[in-house]
C-alpha cells in the first residue's frame, strides 16, 4: 500500500454491504442465509480496520428504503440484528471498539432499541476503532433532520437564515464529531450510492467490487485500501498543488 514511499490509509471507511441475497441464490439458499453469512464479513472488516489502525468504520446494514422488502425478510433481518448485537459485544470490547448506531432508530421495536442502547453503553469507554452501524439510515433522512433542527432555531429566533453555513449543516448531521468518509466501498457489483451518506461523501473516494458481501474477506478489504492509497485526492485543486501540499488527507 505504498505510493512514492508513502502509505496513505483512510481515516474513515464506509461500506455498503451488498450482495447477500445473490450470494444465497447462487447456492440455492434462502436470502436470509446470505444475511447470516454476511456476519462473518462484518467481523473480518472490523478486525482488519483495527489491525490497520483505521479510526472509523461505518457499515450500511439497513437503509430507510429496505422496509419495502417482503415483511418476512425484514423481520428475519431484525432477528439477526438482535442476535448479532448481543453476541458481538464481547468481541468488540476485546478489540477496544466503540459501537455507535446511526439512523432513525425510533422505527425499531422497543426491545431492539434497548439492545442497541445497551451495546452502545457497554462499549462507550473504548477508545479504539469507532464502528458505526447504519440502521434505518438514509442520507436524505440525515439532511432532513439537520434542516429541521436549524429551521427550529430560525423559528425561535436564535438563528437567522443567512447565518446558515456549510459547517452549521455539517454539525447537525449524524456523526458530526467524526471525519467524513475517505473511502466508500460497495460490494455486490452495483455502482450506486443508494442513499448512503450523501452530504458527507462529497469528496469520498468510491470503490466498487463485484464480490458479494459474504465473500468479502481480509484480502478483498486490503485490495480496497490499496486502491485508496493509489488515488490522488485533489479537493478541487490541481495535481501540482496537491503534490506541493504533500497529499492533504482531508479538507477539514
Ligand atoms: C445487502 O444485501 C443487505 C441488506 C440490504 C440488508 P442484499 O439483501 O441487498 O443482497 P442482494 O443485493 O439482493 O444480492
Ligand atoms: C443498500 O443495498 C443498502 C444496504 C446495503 C443496507 P440495497 O440492496 O438496498 O440497494 P439497492 O436497492 O440495490 O439500490
Ligand atoms: Mg442489494
């Protein structure tokens, strides 16, 4: 992962874990078997992120649009969240991983919301990798909740409309305390964002692989990191400027 003798790693990796259903279909298994098999890849990507010293890993587990799936699949996915949240906490603790859930969790059952809160509380003191699970998350939802909050301040007279800045909007979005994603990975062959982090990925490097999520192993993850390392991030500048500036890693 070296370019010109310099190893450049992303601070924040965001992954759209896609292709579980097709992985299962390929094996004549029900779609749910693919979701279950995907848990192993979650573990691997967490372990690899810890190993490489990446600061933040965000995994897209359930989009705000995934409620449109057959009710049976949705309910099996919820069961899987419940089990995984409980089972994985020990491992996260061992790896010093802090778990955070992003998205509108009010749509989940009381029990699941409680388990999410417990898992977060149990890992809150860990200061290694921050693992964000995006559940009932949508990039548009994120922007809407930020706008609502700012509009409330305008309504109450504590903010005037012309004071609204990019930084102010950023501050109202989910994970505003963390860096924007540097590397976006999507497995499963589709080349689209599917309403993931819209605002935050303005300058994210995009990497797509045909591998289905359950097949995404440590070597596949390292290939994505190597791709990132080979990119020249220009943030609107010229290539020459960026070289002089010694490869700026982020715009903030
Ligand atoms: C991604 O895999 C997992 C979720 C969206 C929950 P899919 O279930 O979308 O798998 P494909 O795209 O149908 O293969
Ligand atoms: C994106 O995958 C959401 C998650 C991986 C959670 P989808 O399978 O839902 O995306 P589309 O529908 O193919 O765009
Ligand atoms: Mg899919």
